[in-house]
C-alpha cells in the first residue's frame, strides 16, 4: 500500500454549472447544500439547476458537436487532450481524494490507492484507443473494382447520469469513452455527492477542451434526468443507478430511439466451497460486502457457503466484522466509513430490522457515532438465511450480508442464479477446474475467482438480466459510443 500523508478536511468553494465552457449560476439562482456524512455538517453550496439549465447544456453540447472541432478533430489530437486530463487528475489527486472522503465517506487512503489511479487510467486507456484509427477498407471477391470502406462515427450528444456511491469512477467510465469517440457530453452527477464532478470539470477545462464539448449540471435528478431523456437532441443516455429508474429511462428514451448503456442494481452471490483457503475466502467475503460500506453495486451481498465449512466461515467472518474499525475517512485506521446520506442510512436500517425478524444476527445490527456524530452502521451479518428472504432478494446497498448454506455444486448454482439481477459473482475454491466450470454456469457479467473487487480500465464491465446491458470499460465501451457507417466506392 502506498505510503501517503493523509490531509485534513478543507474548505470547498461553492459549486456552479459548467455550460459552454463557462462557469455560471443556475438560472433560478437556487442552490442546495452537500453534507459531510461523518460530521453531518454542511460542506458547501451547489448550484441547483433546473429544466432550462439542462436545455442550455444540451444546446451547447449539440452546437459543439455539429459546429465545433471536436467530432472532426484528428483522433490523435483528441487523444492528447485525454492524456492531459489524466495527467492533471494525477497532479490533483489529493484534492479529489479529500472531496470524495468529505462528500461520500470513502476512506481517503482507499480512494488515493485504488480509485484515483483507475480513474486517470480510464482517460489514458480510452485516449490510447482514440490514437488508433479503427476504420477498415475491404475488397469484394466478385467485384474487383469496388471498395468497401467502414468507419465508426460518434453518436452525438451523450448524457451521463451518475450515482452517489463511486462519484468519480462511475463518471470517468462514461465520460472518457464518450469524449474519446468524438461525442460531446452533458454530465449530471448525483445530488448528494457532486464535489469530485466539479473538480473533474475544472480539469477538463484546464486540459484545453473546446467550449461545449463537456458540460456539467448539478441539481435534482428527477427533473433534470427527465429533461435529458426527453430531449431529442440527446443521442445517448449512459446511466448508473437503480433498476427502477433505469427502466423508466428506457421507456422514455424509446420515443427518440436513444442509445443506452444501463448499469443497474445487483445482488451478487459469493460462493465459498469447503476446499477453499478459508481465511482468504473470509477476507474476500468481508471486503466483497463491506468495502465502501456496502454502497457498491457489485458488492458480494449474498454469501453462499458449503455446509461442511459453514460454521467456520460464519464464526470467522462474524469475528472480523465485529472488530472492524468504523471511523472518519481521514483516519488511516478506518476500515468502514459512514453511509453517504441520511436517506440511505434510514433505508439500510429498515433492512436490518427486517433481517432481525427473519434470520440469526451474528454480527453488527446497530449504529455507531464518531465524536457523537456520523451516519455509521455496523458491518452486519445474518446467518441461517434463505434465498427467499427480503434481505436476500433486494439490493440493500449497505453493510448487510445474509449467509446461506448449500450442499452441492448444483444447489449453489441454482441459488446463485435465482435472482433478477446478474451484475457480479464470485467463487472461492481450491479446485481451479471447478472454478472455471461453475464460472460458465453463473449468469453474471463478472465472475471473480478466489478474489473480489478487481477492476481495470481495459476489462469490460456490465450486467445480465435486470442489472442492465451494455459494457463500460474496455474496448467494448468504445463500441457503445460509436456507430458504424459503410461506404461503397465504385472505382471503375
């Protein structure tokens, strides 16, 4: 782990909207307040955009796409700007990490060591893809004087709507490929956690992005989201969030045949077999669910354990959860930070109360405070659960884990796939053949074998079933931000 000095909280300037290359207030002059979930104190005010502001942002992006240089710029020149964005992000990594720790409650060290390199890496990776001309030229066997030219062209205006739980990472996973492909962007970050989006917007400006290519609007998700989805000038919606909201976007977007990337909910199974390294499996299970306090779409939120090692796994995992350090994200010893907002905190507690009525509580189940304040929920484990329980079926999005026993491979796979979701999964076993065999049978977009929470910019990420469709990261993401054109040329 990198040896870094952890700074303190700092004053954050008020957030404004970035439209057509200029910072401005909301048309209404209204603002909202973002709150530190550790101290429960206000951090700063944020411009509260309305429908007219969203329209202005879309108009700027549309004009920049149709009339500006970005879509027609040589791909190498676009790549240079993306590389500059990545370099500036790394130079300002401390500012990004402080903002995320204050705004969202992610431990500062986790962000600096893991999230920040991934985010700047996304711009470098997609900048590298932009460097390569991905067009083709072909001859037909039956018409030697005819050439077939294929090319990928950008879609147009992309609206990126991003959630509260990984504010920067889930923004970069959309913005980087969209820009690399030559699109223009309107970014709507989560209302509760906009601070790193504001910092990213400044980085993009400082890197030399032409006006209107990237626009940032902050404010209420419902009104602004509807405005973006219903605007015929928006060609694609890239969304991460709940399945219910994603389904609504799909229905609304059908009227204008919008391109869509949907990264939605999850209830990911983590399967532990008795032949696994049990201590390593327990660590993978702990961090699989409790990293970022369980506010992770791919959290290992259902633990399936072979009956032969069930008691041992429950005992060791419960002990680890009971001794986990909850605390200030700026404390280097903190393992679990605060829930990001009061509404999420209340929702998670309601699931815990349901779990207490239907399963056996072996760890956690309560709340804590740091210095008499903070939205902290103890890492909570419910043993002897079944897959039919509410805590096993619904996405809790918090530090709550049901543990379900099984007796055979077939039963484990049946339970694992018995969900409407299919975002991620994991298999902990000492038998590589079994691991690969069962990986083929699990219906999920990601399968982790003897690990959890492994990511890289060049590895595609996305879900099956109600967890959405389309892929972020990897060359596959580039596909979803471009469209093919075929040109037939008769040379005779």
